[in-house]
C-alpha cells in the first residue's frame, strides 16, 4: 500500500496573485511571523493579515501549512 500526496494546485491554474500578495506569501513561507513580515514590508500586521486572507480565499486554502506548501511547490 502506498500513499501519494494529492496536489490540487498543479491540476487547476491558480488565480493570479498580486505582487504584494506574492511577497507576503514568500515571507510567511520562509517562516516569518505576521509582525516580522509587516515590518520588513513596511506594512501593518492588519494589512499582512488582509493579504493572507485574500490569498486563502483566491486559492481556497485554509491553513498556513497549506500556504507554505503551495509556496514551496511554486518555488517561492
């Protein structure tokens, strides 16, 4: 019996992410906190949270782990 990980992201094209959403995703995938990301990007934590909520909605993702997995699979 073998287990295979499903990769729904590869099957359907993902909606385009705005450049700031992509940058935010890269920071979170690199293990930075919302505060660290906000400081590095010159934003508030609220704005970082808003970007991540939009990304989750666009890609139908529910967790930070899924966001990170997607970013890694996209080479971010």
